C-alpha cells in the first residue's frame, strides 16, 4: 500500500471513531420522583414503593441503569409533603408520581410543567386538579379513589355488623382530605335517618384531636367510627385502631391494611395494583405519549375485609349475610 493511501485510510478511520463511540453510548438515564403519603418505615408504604419498582421492571426499566427513582415520604404531614415536593421539583425530574390528595396538591403547587401521575386521589375534577377525566389537561393524570356514595355504604356496614350503633363519628383531616371528605359526610347524612344513626363530623389535625374526637363518641354507649381515607389517617392508623379498641367502638376503614393491623373491617378498592399501573403511565410518558392521551382511571373492584378476632373482642357476632359478602375474613 502506498504511503498516501495508508495515511488517508488511517485518517478516515480516526474520523469515524467518535461517531462509532457515540453510537455505542447508552441512552441517558431517566429520573422519576415519587412522593408517597406514608412513612418510610410503614410496611404498606414499602409495598407501594415495591409495586412501582415492579411495574417499571416489567416494562424493561432497570433501576440504577436506565432509570433513577427518587423517593420521598410525607408521613401524613402536609408541611413535609410541601417541602419534599419543592425538593423533587428542583431535581428537574422527567415525571413525578404523587400518592394522595395531600401529595398531589403539594407537587401541583410547585410545578405546572413536569408530568405528574397521581395515585389514589378522590374527585380530581371537583378538587380542581383537572377539568376532564377522559382527556386530562395540563400536566396531571392518574388513578382515582372512591365514589362519594360509598360514605352511605360504610354507614350501612357499621349497622349491619353492630345493629345497636346510634352515633357514628366520621374522622378526617381537613388539610389532607377536603373537599371529598365533605362529600363522603353528605352521603352518610343522607343515609343516616333511615338507619336511625346520628353522624358526627369530626375534623382532626393531630393526635390530640384524634383522641378528643374518638372520646366524644366513645364516652357514650352505642357509638361507632368511620375513618376517612386520607394521608393523615393512614399514617395514624395505629392510634386510630388502638383508640377504637379502648372505647370498644365498631369501626370501618377504607383499606385492608387497617384490618391487618387489628381494625374491625374495611371496604374499599384494592390500591396496590394502582401503584403498579402508575408505572405503566410513567413508561408511556417517558416514551413520548401525551398526558391528554392517558385518561384518568377509576377503580372498578371493591373488597370487604373483616377481622373476626377484633369482632369477638368487641362482643360482636358477625351476621352470616355479612360473612357471605366478605372477600376475606381474618381469624
């Protein structure tokens, strides 16, 4: 080979090296923030985080290689949620997952541009997060919680398992659960006269408020308790369950984990799969799908869980017709 040809060949090869190197470089890592309503040491919170990770893994994402997850844990505290939301937005994330009304509001208040996928948020239209469920506008889509008529259903179930109940306290945190808690309460009040029950609407913001509200209904006979599904009550469930036991109050909750921890019964939708499905929405957004093409989804399946041991401790005999409706009975 002549020298001139050799130099030209080497020169063209060297010029091609950067192109080849660029072609072999991996795609940039994507970054997703997750603001959960629970504490980090809450087993249910870890299940939620695990379902998000599982959903992303099933779709081909590898944490630490193709995707980075930044978790923050609000622990039912609106102030902490706001602080963590601001922290996540400063990270310039590709997508944020927000669990609960409290966390969604905190993130929405910080950004109108980063895509947000919410999980378990009641009435997103009524709360002003979106104007359309089928084609969400703005930067928000996700997976909702309960229909408001379930408030009356909770009250009916209290009476079915404890027929002597005459006064029921409805516990909720106004900073974490409005305005949909008010609509649950309205449903209860519409149902209450036919059942011969008085509904006490009891807003709580801290442990002292919870103690006071439960004592108010528990210090008189024939009381009962309904706990709103919000971030504060979820993080305070140990206190709620222990006080219900102390005052011997039949209580109904929204989620199974209350019953696993000793609550009497729950009626609500299964939430863990919502977290796995939120990963599917994150995957679509990262691949360029517009939020307006990702409709907000409503739960379609509900489950009744009963703790027979707790019923026995309260001196309650669960009617056969209620047992027949139960999806799970914890002995």
